[in-house]
């Protein structure tokens, strides 16, 4: 039995054909969309959880009566309004039904206005219930997004808003972001917050596929399509039917494969290699790239028509260096998670370590930060990634865990200068400008800490030019 049409407002069940027709006409004259049935068999299966209508049912019917129907309906949705029609002798039974959760009961004979008024009030209640559900789901989605995409910078707040707005829109999405910025995390969030969440999420990295197998992996093949193709293979697009396909590093696809992808996006069909059958697809494609596809199209490395087809709903992930204090929040988040996984005590960042994290350019973005936090949590040195170590204790630490204020300030000052030296400054002038101090002051501090611009491949610390 098919489900009710979305615009159906009232489902009427009564085994008396004359009464059923009269009630249907009464509700129809009130401008309500009515579907009437002679019995309650299969009614529960026709009603989806978020159907925006109400049920009007007689109590005494052959087979499934009104009370049994009420029990079935409330088992799948306790908030669904059910109005019961009763004969004079059924009033005690109707009162029992009200206690069981029925919205209202009408005793025969009743006026048309009574039925219309009760149904309208029930529909308004139903609308409020469904609106409340939507608000709760939206709040849960925002909380889920905040847990996945950690950070309070304006750029991240804007990204979360965009994901929330695009999640339930059927348009394909193009994600733009540097390596390690979290493109797959964003793609999974789009899928999990969409109405496709029950379908598959299939992720494939086009850049990791050999040119000889990329078409077979994406589109599938029939037996004998090429040497070694002994049996049918279902491609990733077909496997993702009913869900979402995430195609990362799309810029690495050959122009020949781009032509087939463009056709798939336009026609929503796939044809396996060596086959003649066009297979309809119900998928959402989320593509991702670390390159400027417009520039690649201008250079002839990427099809311009495919770029414009993909660029309908672009999402840009900000690089970590543009996210300010999110760096510290993310670092502590990853470090706390690593500590929990390894059964280690949580380590807190010292002020000097926070400054070092904020000064680092993070070319590997969130992935690099997560790896650094993992090392930090288990007590390992971060090596030269940040120019100096972030270990909390031990003689190699940039900021010692103990000592008086003067000693800690001295250690922090030396660590900051050493970190800047590791960036390869070729002169005292450029080093002083980077640290924001006069060259004479910097010269004295280099001597005090036993450091030299020459250690970074530059000139002598005595060179003031």
C-alpha cells in the first residue's frame, strides 16, 4: 500500500459508506484534502513519521477497530492526532481512548462545524509539533557540526552556516581547500546532515588511482571490457546510488574521464565500460580540489564546462593560518582526544607554547596540527616542524616546567628567537624585523643566548647592515 500524498490533510476511516461520503464532503467543503478508506487495514504503513495530517476514525469497525488503530499509530508516532467517532453507547469506550492518547472524540450525531473545528485544531497542533521537531533537529545538526568542525573564528562560523544551508539541497557541491584542510570532513558533514544520510557515503581519491584503472573504478565494467576483466564490476558511482559520492582531487582526472563525468552529472546515468545499458543514478556528487580550477581551465588542464557545472555551490575551507585562535582550540581538542585514547593525563599548553603554535604557518593545515597534537599528548618532541620542541618537560623543552619567572622568560625569549632563526633569515636586519625589535637589542640577545644568524646560513650577528 502506497504512502499518503504529502498534501493530504485528513485520513478518514469508516466502514459505513454513506457516513464516509458525507464526512468526506464536509471536510472537502472546509477546504481540506481528504483520503477516505473503508477499513483500517494497512493504514499505519501508509503514514510516514513526519506526515503533517490527522486521522479521523470510527471506533467500531470490522477487523481493526479504532482503538487498535490508535495503538498502532501511536506506536510509530505518539504525537499523531487521532480523532475518534463514537455511537451513543461507545462514550465510555471513547473516554478510555482519550486516556490512551486520542486527540478528541465526536459522538454521533454531530454537527459539521464540530468536525471541521476539531480537525482544524488538530492540524494546528500537528503543525506546531512538526515545527518543534524541525527546530530540535536543526539544533542537533548545529551541535553535530560544531563537534566536527571545531572553531569559533568567523571563517568557520560562516562555513558551518553554508553547510547547514546546502545539506538538504540536491545540488552538487565543489569543496575548495588546501591539503589537510578537512575536505572529506566537510563532505561527510554534508552527507550526514542531508536527507541522504541513510544512503551510502562513498569516498574516492582520484589522485590516488592509476590512470589505467580510474574509469573502471568510477564507472564499472562488464566482463571482457578489457584484458583481465573477467567479471562484472560495479563502479563507485553506481555503488553510491541513493547516497553521496565524494570525489577528492578532481583536478587530477584526465580530460577523457572529465568528459564522462560531465555527462554523468548532466544526465544522471552511468554506462559501464564495455556495456550498452544506461543505468539511472540518484546520487549527489561532492567534488573537492586543492587547485584553482578556473586557472586550470584557462590553461587547458581542466574542462571549462565541467568547472562551471561543478561550481554551482562552492564551499571554501579556510586554511589553518587564517583561523586565529582556532589553532589553539583545535590543538587542545586533538591533544585531549589523544590523551584519552592512550590513557595518559591531559597536558595543558604553556604560554610560550601557545605563542609558538600561533606563529607556525601550518602548511599541512589541520592534518599537520592533529599529528603535532598527538605527539605532544604522548610526550614526544615535535622536532623541527615548529622550529623547536613543544615537549612539556625535560631539558630540551623550549619552556621549562619549573623555575622562577625570570628563568622562564629567558627560556621563552631564547625559544622565540631560535624558532625565527629556523626560518632561514639571511641577515640580522630581516631577523630583527620579523621579531619586531631593534637590531642592537637583537644583537645583544643573540650573544646572551649563544645564537647566531650565521647558524641559519646568514651573515654574522655583528653585521648590522
